[in-house]
C-alpha cells in the first residue's frame, strides 16, 4: 500500500501589521504608472498559464518535453535563469527533465511536498546542492498549481540563512531576535499565505488573492534588496530607479510588457522568445 505522508502540523507566525501596511501602500503607489495592480495580476496569470500549458501534463508528455519548450519558462524564474543554462543542453537536460517529471507526478499530493522538495535534484550530481535547484522546484510547483502550493522560494523564507520575506515582516516587540525559530517547510509557507490573505482581505482585496499575496511578498523583499543596495542575488538584479523594478524581477515579470498579452523574453542564449 502506498504510504501517504501525514499533513504537516499548523505553524504560528507573528507578523508586523505596520510593516505590511507600509509595503502595501508602496506597492499600490508604485503600480499606478504601469496600469495599476490589475496589470500585475494579469501578468502573473499569463506567467502561470505558460507553466501550466508546458508542464501540467501526463507523464508521457513530460517525458517528451523538449529543452526549447522548457527553456521558454526559465526567464520567468529569476533565481534560476542565470544558473540553469548548461542543464538545457543534452545529455544534462534529460536528467533535469526526469527530476521535473518525478516532482510533478505527485502534484495532487501536497502532503508529500517537503519530501519531494528534499529529494529534487538527486540526479543532478554536484549541482543538487546548489540553492537554485530547490528554487526551481518551488517555482515549478507554485506556477503549475498555485492553489495547492504557495510560493516557497528562498527569498520568501530561508531558515538556514535566516533571511526572506518572513524575517522582514516578523513582529518584534523590542530587538529582533538573532534567529527566527521557524522552519522553511511547506506548513510555514501555507501559514504565511493564510496570514497574508487574511491581512489583504481586511484591506479590501477579495479577488485573485493568490496573486496579490505574491505581489505583497515580492514588494516586501524588494524593499529589503533596496535597503541593502541590491547586494542580495547581485547577479540576478541590477539597480534601477523604478520603485517596482525589483518587485517585478523577483516574480519574473521583467520580460512582460503591459497590454501585449504576451511576454517578450530573452532566453539563456540571448534570443527573443514570446510566451
């Protein structure tokens, strides 16, 4: 009989309402010149549709997934796109495709998320230890099935590095603790999404909640990047005067243009691609 992992226990988070309020206000104001928050939501929907069209498939179709098709998704994953280049060439790509197929075959079983994330990359040799590999798995799960899988990249919360959105919005009555004793497992990311959804609903957001949670998370961490002078993931981001530049890049929206209905992207090889 197939073993079904137990559901993770609930996680209690202590978040700062003041920090959330200031980040939400900056997000709303910064989005206005680009068509408002609705444009950003539409862009996230476009991104998700591209992932689902390419990866939400039967095992047989995933086994036939070509490097060029998967390569069109890579520019939409900012912490992945500059590191995955060599894995888009055969024979290395075949190992990566097998890892993706194994990750997605149990996509309807969220209780096994931590186990699948921990195992992802086992066939990638030494690269399995690189942090972008876990981000790749997290991006794929979230974009293919955002209802079941919240955004779980390391910039949302990385317990080992003690950095991410969670730390930036953690409520501290006094000095911030040196470390936040919260694991970066599936239960934590679910709890964070639930808390942020509740906060946004109290501010009058009722539709497209999953996308607004992602936007708020990206805005919070974009502010941290700006405060640090863009030092985090310097190879992925470059300084720009646009107040939402980092927000867009964290979500992989820097290749999407308002009103086009398509994403014009630069591939790993520098070629233009439309999604």
